[in-house]
């Protein structure tokens, strides 16, 4: 248009807008369809986001069919199309995952972060007391439609909407807390303050739950301020005034917490987080629901609840040498699955003699209830306990029957454990000749094609003078530890009482018993043991996943260049390759390695023995 001043729209216009895949029937189950919509574009700059959205809009978008390789870390961790970097690398270097340009603002957030935030919100709601949970849900549901009520966890359509709703109900919770505190202080002072006349002064005690609530509100206020400050653009300007108001409330909350810090009571006994003040103030219906849900979460035994409740230090607010204001006694995760047996175990007379129930305790330990809770009772002793033998003379001397409590064993004397007439009637089958102390060593065949065993001299010769402390893991009466004791090596024997007094005999021989199950973490610090020996215990019955956890725990406590001695591990022929692969994955150096047939069966099993050296790792 060289001349004229023509104005207005173009002379020719498209009558219809162009649509991608016009006339093509869309499969709603494919990626991008109604049932499998495309995910939100995240981890990129604004310019790259617009490019990707243009491709989606006009049918040029090609989604990934499998994770792509990151151009920095070379891992197949790229899960969004047109991204060249994985989310971890992009976040680490603060660059766009598509164009790799350093930018101030990245669009969207990683799905893992959103999932973690959603999970934390779910945990906060599920762990809250019933009254707080209802208040929280009412605040979140205020002004929402029936279909988007909270309780459907994380119902916000976007993170921005979630932040807005979070700020709304947090402010509501803060106001409710202040109203509650002020009203109960002036209108119901008898509920808040407990006056005790002692030496002519009044002691003011506030409920422990109030301290817990204020601490929780301080944490939530900090998270809210951080999220408000992280917003950018026009949202930042709109939220600046709101952010200042929240900051003033947070400062006031901190001052309130400091001024009340000296008036809190200790944690309630028996694990009850609800003080007398809270019980009086709560509504009957809500209190019943809360107590019901609480009793469902914990054990009914008062002694067990008392044991698991936090034990505050004697001086309130003072931290002990561990950096804690209270000690939290622990019990095993598996205790919840054997609650009935645990309740029976914790039923005893306080400060009296403990029940004769070590077999019940072992049953609980094997079931995963480890560590067991402590008990406040005195252990039973053999009624006619005699003096222990001195020094090395006890290593190979048969212990006295009077020093062992036999009432829960099938055998009622030591002779029963070693007599040929009682084979099959002893109550144990693993390590059948363990208790025969007449054998002061191992009878190792010299033919290496038949024997899978190594001599102690052969193994110690690999690290002459370097083996000082070790662990023997498996059913044993301490014979291996006794032979190592004669070589000036201290060995702890880890075993349970599998139908016989294994631990008692080990101790009576002057050795160190370690009462522990295969499912427990070894009670040693990292890189401390010179040797770990295992025989006739971890064999073909153990699953691959459990074996991996056990091996890596052994690796943890074994020092660099320490020895792992696997002695006569056996399984079926077709499974041996699978187990050998698990041992090879440790990356240990093979010093001794032997696989031979197990001749006492139908020639379908193999013995495997090895001595492996742990490598140094930086």
C-alpha cells in the first residue's frame, strides 16, 4: 500500500478459524484427550511456556512416550516434552529446563513438590485433634460448592488458589485462638489458671496443649509469609499489604509465645495431649469422638501409654546433653500388629517380680515389636545360682544346670541338650551339636571339592594381626567366639533362644551374647567391626529383599578392608545364581570363594562359603 491512507481491517479475512485435526475423530483415552489431559507446563521460563502452549493449541505438540535423557546428568529423568534438562538439574542451576537460560522466575512447580505439599496437608488434617480438624475443614469449605468441599484432600484447582485458601483459614485460626485465649482468661479464669498455695505464692500453670497450638501457628505463619513473598508480578503488589498485616500478627504471636513460655505445664501423663482445661472447655460430642479416635490410635494399657509418653526434663524448658527438652521412649513399628500380646506383656505388678514370660517377649521381637517397651519390675533369677567359673576355664566347661532357668524349655537339664537319646526331642533343630563343648575346634575336611568350610587360621592369615573385634551372626552357643577368644579376638554372638538356652550358655562361657533378631538393625556404629561371620542361618529361606537389607546393614558396621565371612550358606541349585548375584552387588573383593554340593540331601542343594573384603569408599 504505497498511497492513500486506507484504514480499517484487511480487505480479505479467513471466514473460519483454523482448527488442528479438523474432522478427525479424537480418542478421548489417548494422551491429551478428555480422560488423559496433558499435564501443566512447569520448570520453564515464560517464553518457553508460551511456545509449548502454542504447540498444544495448534496440534504440533508431541508428548513423550518414555522418559528422556537429561543433557547435564545423563539420567533418564526428563518427563515433559521439549525439556532438555530434568527438574533436579534445572532447579540446581536455576535455569529453564527447555532453553537452559538463567531466569529469575520459573513457571509452575515440580509435581513432586506439589505432591509433598499435598501429603503434608493430609497429614496435618489427619493428625489434628477432632475439634481443630473440623474447624480447619469448615474454614476451607467456606464459600465453596458442595462438590469441592475439603475432605476431598487438596481440592484447590491451582497452587495459587490453595495459597489463598490457606491464608484465609490460617487467619481465621489465629483469630479464633486469640478470642479463645482472651475470653477464657477474663470470662473463665478458673479454667485456665490453677492456683496452688505453697510457701505463700501463687503458681500460674497454662495447659500444655496451648503451647503446642501456638508453636504450630508460628510454623504455619512462617510458611504463609514465605509463600506470599515468593509470588511475583502483579500478585506481589496485590499481596504486599496483606503480607504486612500477616507479619504484624506473626510478630505479636512471637511476643505472646515468649511472654507465656514460663507458665506452661509439663506434657500430660499417659500420652494424653488433652489437659483438664481442654476437657472442660470442649463440647461433649466432640470430646467423645476425639477420645474414641485417640483410643483407636494407641494401646489401651495405661502402663504402655505411660511408657511411650514424652518424659520431660526435670527443669522445665532446659535441654539435656542430647539437645532435647524431653526423652521419647521408643517401641518397634510391628508392635501395633501384635497389640494383644503386647498388652499381655505389659500387664504386671509394678516394682514387683516380672512374670516368667521371656518366650512371649521373644515372640514379640520376632514379630517386629523391637525394641520392646521397658518394664518396671525385677527380673527372675535361677533359685540356686552358683558362682561363675574364672577366665578361660569357662570356655570349654559345661555350665551348671543351677545357673539356667529351664522351665520354658523342653530340655530340663544340660545333658538333654547333648545326649543322642534326645535327638528330635530337644526343642531345637538348628545347630544340633552347638552345646557339645567337648569339641574344642572344627573338624574341617581337607578335600576342597567336598568341604565348603575354611579354617580360622586360614581366614585370620588373610589379615594377620588386623582382626580384633567381630560379630558372629547365627544360632550358636558361642563356640566360634570361644575359638576366636583363644586367638585374642573379641567376638559378640548374635542369636535368639531358638528352643534352647543359647544366650545363657554363651554368657556362662564368659562370652558376649547379643540378643537380637534378623529383622533388627545392628546396635553398632558405622565402620567399627573388623569381622562379621555368619553360618547356618541366612540360607535358602530368606527373601531377596530382606537379604539386601541385612547385607547393607553388615556393610554399614564393617570397617574398610574388614572381612565378611559367609560360612556354609546353602540353597537349591537353581536359586544359587540369584543369591550369588546379591553378594556380588556389594562390590567386595573375593579373597576366598567356594561352591560345593550339599551331600546330606537329594543332591539338589549347594553349599556356598566366601571371605570378602570391604573396599574403601570416599
